[in-house]
C-alpha cells in the first residue's frame, strides 16, 4: 500500500508539472498573438491564473505549517473555481445566440455565480466544505452550456470542417474537461477524506483533464490565428 501511495504521489507530481508547462505555453502563445485571437483572449486569464496557482501552492508548501498551508491552498482553489465559472459563462454568453439558450444560461450560470460570490464574501470555508458538490454542479452547468453551443455550431457550420472551427475545438476541450472530472467529483463526495489513494487518483484525473483543456485552447488559438491572416 505504501509503495502504491508513493507511485501515485509521483504521478500526481509529474501531472502537476505537465499542467504547469502547458498552462505557461498557452499563456505565452496567447499573449504573443493577443490581437489575432479575438474573444479567445479571455482564456489567457484562465491559464495565467492556473499558472499562478501552481506557483503559489508550490511556494506556500515549504513556508507554512500544515494547517495554514491547507487553508491557503483551499482558498486559492475556491477562488479559481469562481473565476473559472465567470470566464466560461462569459464565453458561452458571447457565443450563444438563441434566446431560449441565453435565458437558461442566465438562470443556471447566473444563479450559481451569485451563490458562489456571496459565499466567498460571507463564508469562503463553506465552498471548501462542499467543494465536490459545488464543483459537480458547476460541471453539469457547463456541460449543458457545451451541448447548446455544439448544436449551434453544427447548425451554423454544417458545410465546414469542424476541426477548423475555434469554437468547436475549445468547446470540445471544455466538454472533455468537465465530462471527465464530473463523475469523480460525484464519487469524491461519497468517500472518506483520509482515503489518500482515491484522493491521489482524483488529483491526477483533474490535472489530466485540465492539460487536455489547455491543449484545446492552444489549438483554438492557432486556428483563430490562421483565420485572421
């Protein structure tokens, strides 16, 4: 069991390192081509915040006691959750043109955003305590947004190659991330918090999901740059 824990910890460590470099590459590519990527520049905010979060967590690891470190780490994760929802909601708001879809976006995303911002102000620890449940709700909400945008893209670009569509590429990345991690958030609510093996597996799955998401952002950037020429 100890050997398995050590092995999983190494996988988590390397997965985190890969996430760090992919987030960095995505951020640099976006900044270099800022004027060419249009609305997709908002995703630079996500990759930059992910990059900063990895650096921040690494920084506090050796400088704070376990309790302080855990509080700071949880706070940074909570703020990222809210920030991520804001950025993705804005993307879908700008891309979805159907009135029924927009109304549902206002209701679903708006309600969750208001709840999370209010919770951040009043009691941030509440997000920590119910993080898995909240993350699962966020994932389901974003997946619904993805389905609406997929339908719109398929209707609008029926005669075009989807692989040349930045919207399709980035929506696919978002869909993969949240469909990949959502089941683990649901499972995570049912396990004991000291079950380190499942925690490590969950962390690794989370990192892998974000790596693929950021790669989709890179591909969308490149596609948009080609279309801008």
